[in-house]
């Protein structure tokens, strides 16, 4: 078994103008592909061969950091692509997810503001997340390749805030990227699927 770039459910130009085909090409075919190539080299004779990607993330974290960084980035990017769709975003969320956002995160508007703030205040490279921990939704932020798996939580939505995600389309304006991403690209049906899997 080796790590592979997963199929995308949409075309590279389908997220335009919020995320351009040029960004998609660099981000998937250069950045994500490089993490996959590194992960496939580093997993050899690591003792982690054959484990699930989630178990490799949890097991390699802090113990085989080079392997974790590359496998983690592969996991994180796969969740990032899965969490977007053309004509996404908006505040009409699937019912079970909306109910959890209301009870755990203070409703849609507060959740949106807190999520964007998490992405804005992640100093340097990293990620903003919705994750389930102890049965409840939480907003998290992590540095570099870290993800909620290594914090005892299950990710349900990943937002990349590394500069390579937004520099072509938004230059240095991370807040503009975060707002556009949140309002126009999130695949809330995917988030609900992940939420149901994490809480069932
Ligand atoms: Mn990235």
C-alpha cells in the first residue's frame, strides 16, 4: 500500500474565483504531491507500514517527526479537498450538524467568527479545524502538519492557512481568503458525514 493523491470530486477550475485553477495546480500537484512522495519514502522500514493513516499520525507524532509531518500533511490536505465544493458555504447547514453547532459552538454566526479568528490567529503555517472531542464539536487551530488526531479529537473540517493556499489568489490577505473560503467553498454535507461518523 502506498499513499496516493485522492480523486477530486470537482475540476481544478470549479472553485474559481474563490480558489483559482492555478492555486489548485500548485497546491495539489506540487505541494500535496511532494508530501505524498516523501511519506512513501519515509514509511519504508518505519514500523508503521500497513497501519491506517489516522494511526500513523497518532503513532508517529513526536516519535518519527519527519514521517508525521509528511503523512499528516497528506491527511490534512485530503480532508481540505474533501471539505470544499463549488457553490459551497452558506448558512443552510444539514440539521444534525446545525443542532450540534447551536449547542456546542453558540450558533452559526459565532462559529463562523470563531473559526475565521482561529485561522487568522494561527501564527505562521498551520490549519483551522472543526473537530469532535469527547462527543462535542470544537474549533481548533494547529501549527505546521499538526492535526486534531494528535490531540485526541476527530477532524470534521480542515482549512489550510499555509501561505501556499492563498498567496496566488489573495496575496498576503489571509483574512480575505478565510472569509471567502468559509462563505463560498465549504462542503457542509461532507462535514455532516464526518460529524455523524465521529459521533455514532
Ligand atoms: Mn497546503
